[in-house]
C-alpha cells in the first residue's frame, strides 16, 4: 500500500505548477484569456518532454490525475441550479439538447472524415458542446479514452474557447445586432467551457451574463445523459476485459447539483466547494500534462484542431442564426 511519502512529492509538485499557472493567467488575462487549465497543461507538457518528470513524483501525479479529478467533478455540481435552468423555458432547453446531440454527431463524422480515432473525436465533441475541459476529463474515463487523447481534446477546446471569448467580447463591444438576452443565450449555448461562456456573456452586461450562465449550466447538466449514452456505446464496442463502466462520480455530481438547488448549503460553503473543484480540476490538468509524451500526440493534434475549429465555426454561426430566429 502506497504511503504519504510516495504520493506527497508528486502532489506538491503538481500543486506548485497549478499555482504558477494561476499566477501566469492573472498576469496575461487582460491581453489574452488562455485559462489556467490551458497554461497548466502547456507547462506540464513542456516540463515532461524537456526535463522529464522524476520517477518519485509519478505516484502523486497519477493520484492527482485519477482521484482529484473525480472529486473536482463532483464538487462542480455545486455550481448547478436546476430550478433556475428549468425556469428558462422549454424552448431554451430544447436548443441545448439539439445543440449537444448534433455537435456530438458532427464530431464523430468529422473524426471519420479526417481519420482521427473515434474516442478522440468524441472527446473534442464533448468538450465543444457541454462544458469544455471539465466535460472532457469527466467523460474520458467513461469511454476508456487514452490520457494523450484527453490532453489533446482539453488543449484544443480550451484554446478555441479562449479565441471565442476574444471574438464574442469584441462583438459585444461593437454595435452588435443582438439584445442582451439573445447575446447571453448565444454565448451560453455555443462557447466551450464554463469560464469562456460566462466571461463572454458578461461582456454585454449583467443581464446577458446571467442568461449566459443559466444556459451554460443547462449544458453542464447534459453531462449526465451524455455519459450514460456514450458509456453504453463504447461498452458495446469493447469486447475486451477493460470495458468502460458508468462513473459513479457523475451520479454524485448531479446529486450535488440537486442539493445546491435546494438551497440547504450555506453560500460560503458553496463558494468554498466550487473553489476546491476548480483547484482539483486544475491539478488534474497539470498531472495530465506531466503524463504526456509529446511525440505520441504531435501527429494527431493538427487534425484534431481542425475538427474542433470546424465544429466551432458551424455551431457558433448555427446557434447565432437560431437565436436570431426564435428569440
């Protein structure tokens, strides 16, 4: 049985890189919003491929990747407010469901067209249509995706989300044709990560920001049915001994969302839990970077970036047209 001495050095190292990523993000966010997640992955990959992660760090790195990730996803549920999402009305929820389903289908089709493996293409689709990097890391174990594939997908959706924030915020600062409600729905419906959608939505004011947040949370809620469906699909494809299993932490995630919606947890505790969620997920992303051999992903990365870019263009413009027509 592994001891604290075995896990400790790697966990402390991961934590140090995570704090460095947060500091760098604070330093550059006024110029470009890369997100600490992306910065942490980049630092981890550079370090592992130039210096090399020491062997005595690997147990702690693996613990951060496998265990802290699941805890972070569960705590992410405390950002959900199911009642507020329901009050948006059925047409908004229908938009969210259609968007998620079509994005996943398109991602898988593009994967076949560009000859990218199905799991990697699926993770890019999941990250694009649900909640960015958080969705990728939550669904990767469900479909038995390789760590390299998860890192590629996280890096790409985080990068494209950052580009989207810049583009949407620039449109919000101009004399744009959308009302705050329309713009909020568009940002919440089409941008990748929670941070991306909220940052872009609030660029047009509080009304747009609040609407964008609610729509984005509705997409986060889709993590549960999507994980069930994808778990079943990839289970049926896997005839070996390592079949994907439905992750129980997804059930705990929705339970956390229900508890949060009941309002029985003090606000101060909720804030603490959501901050812990962000830190644990950031540490998991750092650990992913430290586990990657860059040579093994360079050949797949460019094609996958193209898939993510095509998805973003299609669904950003498509959701904009939908918002203009129905709202």
